[in-house]
C-alpha cells in the first residue's frame, strides 16, 4: 500500500464497533483506525480503553475529530491527543511497516492472542510485530522470565538455563529484551534453537538497549519482537511499566529470577497475579555444602531443574494449565 494522506475513511464521523471479518481479520477501516490510535493513545490509558471497548477504534477517531472527550480525560490531555491524531498518517505507517517487514496485529485478527483481552480497559490498541511466526501460536505455550538489569552472575546463569530448559521442552520464552536477566533468558532460548519473544517499550525497529541491537535482530529472526508503540518511538520510564502488563497477560506464567523490592520485574509479577496467571520465583543460591547429601554430583542444583516448575504437574503436564489455543 502506498503512503497516503490522513485517511478519509477514518474522518467521516462514523462510530460503532468493527467486528472481525469471516476471514479472521479486522476490517480495513478498523485496522487503519487502530494504527492511527497507536500514535495517539499511550499504552495503558484506561479512560480511552473503556471508550475503545464501547465504540471501537473508528468511533474513538470520530470522537477526536468532533472534539468529544470521553469521561475521565481532561481538557489539556484531550488537546494533546487531538494534536497527535491530526498528525498521524496511518496509510503511511502501514506502507513503511510493510517495507520493513513489520506487521500490525489487532483484536479481530486471527493472530491476535485472545488472552490479552483479560487486560480489560488497558488491553493494547494493537501490536506491531517483527518476525515470521504467529504471535498467537507462540503465546499458547509461553512463560515470561524477568528480573533485574543489574543482575548477579548467578542470576544471569539461572536465567540462561531457564531459557534453554524451557525452550528445550517446547515453551516460548518471553521477556523484555533488557540487559541482565531478560537478555540471558532470550540467549538461553536462542542457544538451543527455541522460540523467544521480546516485548519492548519502544518501537520494534528501535535497537534499545543499544548493546542488544544484535540480540534483538536474532530474536526477530528466530522468534518475534513485539511492541504497542509504533516503529520509531522511543521508550520512557512510564512505558516500561505499562509494557509489563503485556508480558504478564500474554504468557501462562511469570518467573522472577532476581528483582529489587521496587522493580519492573515485581510489577510484572503483580500484573500476572492480577490476571490470574501463575507467578514463580527462583530461590537464592544455596551453599554447596548443604546440597551435597541431596545431589549426585555434590554441586549446587542445576538451574535447569527450575524448569520443573513449569514443566511438571500431575494435571495437564504443567501447573500453568492446559496448553491449547
């Protein structure tokens, strides 16, 4: 699709929801409206999320055009949203994304992971995706592995072994692409040829953090890089925190490897608990001498054994529940 203007089909004042077509794809009008709103609505905006659920993306665009702010949105914020809306060019965004191998997935699409609907008013407007596999299929059997950026050597080792062990057992390893625990978990999955997904707080084409530019490229080649924000957008502190709800809801459970009391990793764990997902943690290192009577090698327990937390259960083969779509 060549780049176009503002997209007149979004500005005709129409409202109402746009259900998915029979082919498992949102209507083109609803898709363009959601692409446009991805440049307007900050992730996690509950007030606009409620309005979006009520009238659909086309309806929210009509509100912006007609200057009808929904309840809970102040005049100053509404003015800023309208400015963003006027500047957005969805056809151009779609064309540029397709040229770069990036796609946009939204509610109504066959690839949309239905578990994200558990987020209610803070469900993403849509997701920008870089990589070949289906996000919905990768997320069916997935675990978030999260933790501190300033992690210990032990934490990095455990995260890498968890990533490898989970991937070996057919689980998709999901994390945030950050330094420390996130990167170790992604690398562990990649090392054994497994699937991994990085959920970013910036555009999927933004190499952030810079030292992970090559890692993010490898993730996109072997798995997926996913973001709510449009290509080119930079991260902020608030966007990291709101991103965590996607990590939590997308997966069947969250494993916290290492985390400070006030940290994004624990924020992800709380979000996971809020939407009824399993929450797990890795114990602190245990002195080698205390483990000798319990292990054949006399060394500390292999961190890979921690994968038992998500791979063994008397029922359904996993404490994370059934693994069907």
